[in-house]
């Protein structure tokens, strides 16, 4: 007698289709998971932000704590006073009185009657903005220069948002919190802070041969407050 082959029932066919669909979904999930793992590994090795910065001309500083700071290329011949974007920033010197909370700008016309420390900071920032390294070095005491290496050259610096805050008695202590930003920082003057960022410094001035000069510079901390 001829044997009749078994024909799957409708229920068995539905079950098989469901199993195939389930296996297909599992396969898709596994593939998607593998892609996620691979992309995670890739992005852990390459920082997209750094890649974009590199494409637009920023350079990375890779020295210890400075490894995440990026600097613009040096342009020795650039006249920053012809930079239209920098011209929009406020590069005036502001003096902040922490006792009263008042802040006021120092204009060139005020220098005739201004106190000596104010005149010093006005000239200091004018010197740095103009990139005059020779004059800059004369603004430090001999003791500071023996203990620290001052730059022999730096480009004009697009400094703005300058605020100086006296931290003690301006006659006896001469210690100040100094804040400012650098537009398109190229690292030739300051390599410890990125562009358009503020890393406050603590300046201490001292008289040497009757002339007010910088005797110490360090990072400002909350312990420097009055």
C-alpha cells in the first residue's frame, strides 16, 4: 500500500512561521547590539568634538593637565586691532570693589588721577594686548624673574572682559584677583586656559627701586578671599 506523506496542519504551519519570525527578530537584535558595541568602542577612542576642532584649525596641547586645551595657530603678522570680531568685545579694564560690590571701568582719561596700582594694571594689559614681550618682562621684580621663566616672545593677545579685584589693603597688601578672557587663544602667552574662558589669577605687587612690579603670580583660589 502506498504511504501517504504527513501534511502539516494549519496550526503547525502557523507555529513554524512564528518561530521563523522570532528567530529573525532575535537575529536583528543581535546585529543591532553588535553595531552599538562597535560604535561605542570607536567613540571611546575618537572624540568627535576634538575631530571637529582639528578640522577647523585648532591645535591640541598635550602636556599633562593641559591635554584638553586647544589653541589656534600662531599668526605672528596679524594685527588684532583690524579683527572685526575682536573689535566687538570690551577690552576695557574694570576694577571691582568687593566691599561695596561696585564695578567701574578705567578709561585712559582717568589715568592722570588714578592710583598707582590701577595705572600699573592698565599698562600691563595694554602691553600684553600689543604683544610687547620686552616691556612685559620689565613689569616683574628681579626676585620673580630669578625664580620664573618669562616668555621672550608672544603674539598680540585678543584679551577682553578684564576685571581686577583688590583682595586686601591696596597700600600694604597689594594682592589682586585678576580675570580676563582671550579670544582665539594661540597659547603663546597663556597655555593654561582655552579661548573665551576665565582661569582667575592672583597677582601680588611690590615696589622695587620705587617702581611697582609683579612679585608673584599664581592661580586664584577661594583661600585668597578676604
